[in-house]
């Protein structure tokens, strides 16, 4: 069976409220992207220790560090960004999280992304090499406007690196927002062998500013998860609802809309025989 997780910063900036709402919805894992209005990469050591204690006291685990690593231009200073990546690894290990979410870089404006394929692969390889002897897996999210915005580029990257420490984080809504048609056939089928993580949000074509509960948009989520069930998928399904607001590096949902999102995903799972 898979395990539900959530980008709980969409509920509230306050960890206590985040945990209250997750508990009410029977979700015990946090996709740690932000708290107190701060991105996880800006946490001090003291804040990390405080949050880990709060999670531990209430029986919550951290499924993944929702870092923004790779959500920068490919021609930005790589050494500086790689140091930030090392910090993400430290944070993941501190929270006993096996996963770190990463991205595939923006090409310079007006440039052909294909010109930078080697640079993206080289960076991914260096990141994979850094965690080769650690219990850490990098999950590469498809994201609009990045090198990995389209399924063919995601396949290229994941096939080029080929490491057990790198898997795809499949986000159907982000493909919808790139106007990729027939998400099941054009995105899921080629990426199915590389997928080791799911981000669950849904959109309708032409409505990029308004997300909908899972299964009510054009992301083919029930059909895709049916295949995952057939494959014996037992990883995380991370809710990232964006039902209140969808922004560049965050989203808002709030407690009431979060319940709506969680219930929609649970219904899909129940139809598949998953008890989550």
C-alpha cells in the first residue's frame, strides 16, 4: 500500500496547525517545504531541532524535503547551488527523510533547452554521486518552463543518469499546465518505469490559476494510479492541492479545502483497493 503525505505548508505556516489538520485527515507524514513562513532551506539548525521535536512528540515523519534545488537558471553559479544542495542533504538526514525533491533548471531566456542537456545531466550526476553512499534518494519533479517540463526531456534525464538514487516524481498537473495533451499516454506511459514518487494535484486545461481536487481535472490521476497499483507501488502519494492559490514555489489550500483534497484522493485510493 502507498502512504499519504502532504505539503502541509499549504494548510498554514504554523507547524502546530499543520499537524492538527493532518491528524484530522489521518495523514502522518509531512512533505517538508516550509514552516513559519520560511522555506526549508532557510531553517537554522535551532529551527530544525525545534521542528523535529514537534514532529516526534506528535508521531509525524518527514517523507521528503521539498527543496527548491534545481529551480534556478542553468547558468547560475553551480558551486554555490551545489553547496545549497549539500545543505538539503544534511536537512534530510537530520529529519530521517529518505527523499529530497529536486528540479532540472531553467534554460536562459530565449535559448533552446536542448543546448543545455549535457549541463543538466552533469549536475544530476554530481548530485547522485554525492548521495551514493547515503540513504537518500533524489526525486526529480517535472515542472513547467524547466528543462524537464515535457515528458520526453524527463525521460532523457532519467535514462541518462540511471541511478537508484534518482527517481521521477510524477506530477500530472504540471504537465497539464504545459498544455501536454493526453497525460496518460504521452506522459505516464513513457515515465512509468522511472517513477518512484507522486505529487498529487490536478488542473484543467486553460485554467492554470485554479486547481481542482484529484480526479476532477485533466491529469488522468485515477487511471495512472490504477497502473501504479498494478505495479505494486508502495511509496508516497504527496498531496500538493493548490486549491486556494497556485504560486511559483508554493501554494495555499487551508484546512477546509485540504480536507476536500484529501477526501478526493482517498476515494481514488479506495476504488483501487488501497487502504491509506
